[in-house]
C-alpha cells in the first residue's frame, strides 16, 4: 500500500475533523456513477458532488452516509449551469458523527434521517429476543399456522437438473 493511501486512511480515522469555513455537512442520497454522488443539505436541497480520486478504493460511501463538502462557489456553479457544485472533502464515520452531534455544526434536521444509535439497536434486539421467547412459550399452536400466510416455495426453473441414469438390474441380466 502506498504511503498516500495509508496516510489518507489513518487521517480519516483519527479524531473528529474540524469543519473549515467553506465546508458543509451533507447526507448522501444516491450514487450517480463513477465519481459523482447526489447529496442533500439540512434544508433538503439536493445537489451533485464529485468524489476525488484519492478516495477511490479506500473510502466507501453508501446511501445515508454523511460527508463534508467543499462548497467552492456553489451559487456561481448553479448560475453557470453546472450540475456538479462541490467536492467531497471528508467521509464521516459513526465516531465522527457522535462528536459532531455535540457541536453546533450538526443540524437537527439530520436527526430524523440519521442512522439509529447503538443504544437503539440494543433496544430492538432485546425486543426481538422477547418476541422469540413469547413464541417459544406459546409453541402449543399447530404447525399449520407457522406458514405466516406465505405461499409454498416453487422449484427453481432457471437451473438445469443433472440427468440421473436409472440402471435396471433386470435389463443387465437380459443383455448377457
């Protein structure tokens, strides 16, 4: 691995990035292909941003992630007719988001769309465990009711079945 990539990964994982004056926190809405992503800001205004080549194959972005975007004359780019109005400066991970939520840089508009926190995941897992225990306790129901209204599975017609040769022992003795 080259030093540039190694330093990029280490730099992105260490500490919370301090947003510079020309940077905005945005949420990824969609991947548009190659190095263009669609993002939206706290006001739900969608725009396109470029992902620099230094992030390729080292930083992975998916829908719902948060990024810091360099605006770089966003209004001038829109007036000129350019669709791409910024570049991604930093990909933010869960640790970064936790620290940014404590600062004034985080917008409350993102709270509704943010991923659930770890404590929320723990609550849902305990709910699933309780429901499973309730099903085990009430297991006296018949097996017919376990279908949950789903239709039976059909055979996969897209796959060829291996031909099986059936040998008949009577036909072998007749040939002799």
